[in-house]
C-alpha cells in the first residue's frame, strides 16, 4: 500500500501559498519521511514535491483578522477532490498552514479506519472557547485541517457528500444556522460526516490527537528548529496584557499566513 501526503496550494494576491507548501513539504519529509504531492494551479520548477497535480480553483474567499491591516484571501474550495486526485492508496491531507514539527501524524498511518480527521481542537493561547462546536445549534466540529483516508467506499462516500454540501452551501448554511460566506471546509466536512453517518452526531472518525490552533490575531515567531514563540493578549482585571509561550516539537495550525511567510523568509 502506498502512503503519502496531499497539499492544496492556490496563490492569492498577498499570500504565496505555494511557498508555504514547499516549506511544509520539507518539514513533512524530515519528520514523516513520506512523499508529498501538491495540488496547485501554479507552475512548479523545483523538485521538493514527489508529484505535482494541476487543477483549477477559481472560488476565492477572504476576511479581515485581528491585528492584520488587510483582508486575507484564500482559495479553499474543491477539497472534496482529494479522493479522486490522490496518487496514493492511503493519503494524509493537510492544510498548508498546518506546521509539521513532530512525527505525530505517523499515528494515522497505521490507523485501520478508512477515514480520520481532527475533531478535537485546542486554542494554544486559551482565548477562544468552543472550537469544537459551531452554528447556532452547537453542532460538533470536524476540522478539515488534517484528514486521513484510504481508498474505500466509506471515504469515497464522505468526500462525495462533502462535494454535495459545497455545491449547495447556501442551503446548508440556512438549514444549520451559520453564515454562507466565507465557505469553510470544516463546516462542509462536519455536515458531511453527519449525513454520511445517517444523520448522527458522531466522533468515530476522530484523530487520536488534538489540533493545536494558533489564532489569526496571535503572533508566531521562529525560535529555532521546530520551536516557536506565540505572542498574544488577554484581558486580566479589565486590563489587556501581553503574554507569550514557547512551543517545541509540537505540530501547530498557524491560521495567520502572514506570520508563516515571515518565518519562511527568515529561515530558508
């Protein structure tokens, strides 16, 4: 059985997602020793990726984040195509802002389940509660940041339902009670898992580790190899105070791509 990692990277004005993907591919190969395939619409001239698959992605979303003086844009539609595009029998799909700094993901390689995703998230700075629930009905969240699947009828069904949810996203936003913009793969995956499981709220596909999120408004700085400093603010006794913590040998979901680009520019 072949096993590899699949990354999606579509550049937008102001963010070079392919550059982030290249840097993460090197981290993946260093910690996991797995081949990496990139899905992109950009021309790739170096050999950091095992394979490059070209695809179109015209749907763009964006929003303004705290402490960032511009709108951050991304192209995240079509994640359901991972099943049909992957060249591997067993695939780990990662968002490019998931920083691999350990071998934690290897626990997914021997997981016998046909589909696994992150369903338990933690805010590193502990300033954002309820990361594991969404919409007005407080439905359990499935994060599409990390997914593992094998070629199987179960995984194919989940991705097919995810495709259907994306193509009818406004309907499901109205039905489940959340904003129809911007499009979020996390919401589409959460709904797809429920529908594919017979309208059950299930955590049977939950990964055996937590997703550590770094808020878009929190600053991330490189300290040394696989060590990062996170700076954030918290209100204490009605006063906003600065805090920082250092994380070492721990994968991180760094949601602000501006900080990732600065880290890459200073280390590569």
